[in-house]
C-alpha cells in the first residue's frame, strides 16, 4: 500500500507541471479535447495523453484520462452504536481509467474501467468494494441539425447525471460510482438541452468483471434544461419512470412502479446571491398500493466577496414525504431513486426519505486554494408512522418504536485544499447527536466520523 501511495505522489508531481486545460467534468465523458487539433505549438507528454492523433488531420484521435482516490475513515459508534466497534478505521481506494476515441465529428467510442477496494472494513458492500469491472463502454453517433445544433445517439454502459443529482447521480461520494446500460438521445441547442433515455441499472458485484446486465431496476425518462428562460434564467423540467422487482418500505413491499415529475430553477448572481429550488411529485403503485409522494427543497446563499475570507452564508431546507398511515391502500414514502450517496455529507448516515431537514452553513476562503466549510443539519421525520431510510432506500429503523419525530443533529466541519485542477485534498469531522427517535429505536449513541481524502485527476 505504501508503494502505491508513493507512485501516486510521483504522478501528482508530474501532473502539477502539466499545461493547464479546461476543468475536469463530473462525468468524464463530457470532456472535449478536440480544441487541441489546432494547437500545433504545444508539444509535451500531457498533450499527447489528452490528444493522440490517429489521422493526419487530427480529427480522428484518442484521449486518455483517469482518477485515483484514497480515503481513510474512522467511525465511532457506526450506525449509532448498532454495528460492531472498529478500533482502526478503514481505507477506501478507487481507480478509474478511460479511453475516449473520436472518429472525425460523427463517431465516438468511450471505455472506462473501475477498481474500488475497501481495506479494513468489515462486511463491505458493493458500494465500497468492486475489485475490477467495466464501468462504462458506449458508442456515439452525432449529427448536425444546423450550424449550431446537434443530435447524439448513444448506446451502451454509461453514467447518468441530471440537475442537482437529487434523483439521478454518478454517486461520486461513495467508493463505487454507478452506471446504467442505456440507450439515449441527446439534443443540444443554443438554449435547450434535451435527454431522452431508457436504461437498466448496473448492479455492482464484488468480483472481477461480473457486473452483468440486470433487469432488477429499470429507469427511463426525459430531462429538459432551458437556459435564458424568462424570469427564472435556468429551468429544468423532467419525467423519470422507475421499475424495481423487489422494493421494501415500512408499509409495503413488492414490485414498484413509480413515476416522478419534477421542476428545478437555479441561478448564481454576480452580486453574490445564488439559489436552487426544486420540487418533485411521484405517483404509481407498489403491489396493490397507490404511490403518492413528493419533495420540495430550497438551497440559497450569499457570498460577501469584498470581505476578508469571502464568507458565504448558506441555507438549505427540504421536506420529503413519508407514509401517513400503516395498513391502508396507499404509500407516501418518497423514493430518491439513484441519488448522490453522500447526500448529507460523506458520513451518509441517513437518506432523503420521510425527512424534514434544516441546514445552515458557513464557508470561508482561507487562501486562494483553501476553503473551510461548517455545516449544521437538523433532522426530523416527516411522518411518525414511517421509519427512516439509508441513502439507498434500505430501511434503517421502522415506525412503531416511538412517536418522536426528532431524529438528531449533525455538525460537520471540513477543509478542502485544491492546489490545481489535478489535485484535491479534504479533511473532515462529523458529529451526529442522536435524539429521541434513534434512542427509542436502537442503541442511540452519538456518531463521530472523521475522514481524509486525497484525489488525483488527469
């Protein structure tokens, strides 16, 4: 392990000397290095890595990239003391490497492999452990609609990420990113981007190259993003259809067919203000029960740009429905589908179902590349007749143990140092104070979570 860390540090030194290119995307397949075709003056190893010509014109080329991440975590009283004690903590490692081949302007093939390991973690799930697998492998055909607009047809294993990643995410926080076997059409216009897709979720397994095609969970939908929309500036409108063969909620289980209709508006003002507002309504059926669920969130903030340390005051709140009555013919538990795993910080102790969350925060720019963030979260159950769920919608505690609504409070502090676009360092500590419902439902001890992250992208 020490040798691997040393190799990573050596790589880090070389990448800090590389020429600065556009920032890396959250979805790496969204990156475009075709501009290097016209760069005839620059000749170095990093340019060759990002753009290796396969034709004299340079329009047919292959681009390589990757992501190496190490995370050490120590948790005291994991799952509020219900899990066995771990005196040493555990180390998560993730390696992602991709090759992106472009054949003129129309055809493209993208392949990415992923290796995620969990050293020292007992009973590691596939979210943390996936020894080696084909994470993405898809082909594109792109055609011009006119001088500015284009349409792309994509088929194969791929990542899906939309909007705030509330419902569909790459799941960057956990060790193993998620993917879908999908067919997708993308329309890119000056003020509109539209995605229409049908997919099967790729269920991660622990062994080598065993993430096979699965019919367990299906996701289809359409996602429209409007820019320069009157009054609200940016607007997302979307529909997501979801089918799962075996779903388990506090008041029912079986085949789940769920439809989600949502809208999101966001804007970041140049005068320091920002906002992000989103609402989702869900309907469908779970076995013989009707689904009627919803969520609404507001995320805003203001940055004092002319003040020392450029402090930003943030505030987020969300209300997420839970089931109102056990034993009836309806269920109101909201399903976040495929959300980002670290929904309320890397501690990830609770997921976005049957929840009311109030979340103020403060961030300070201590240096040009160093940010200090302090978050304070307060959690309540939306309904006393429903339990609480993990980020993957697995039930943590059912209803019936207590009528208390208050779940607990979480205080998190983190320092992020990003010297350049290639390197990322993060240190954090989280304290989750258990309240009435947790103390009635389980051991109910306070959680202390500490973590250190080192990441290299190229």
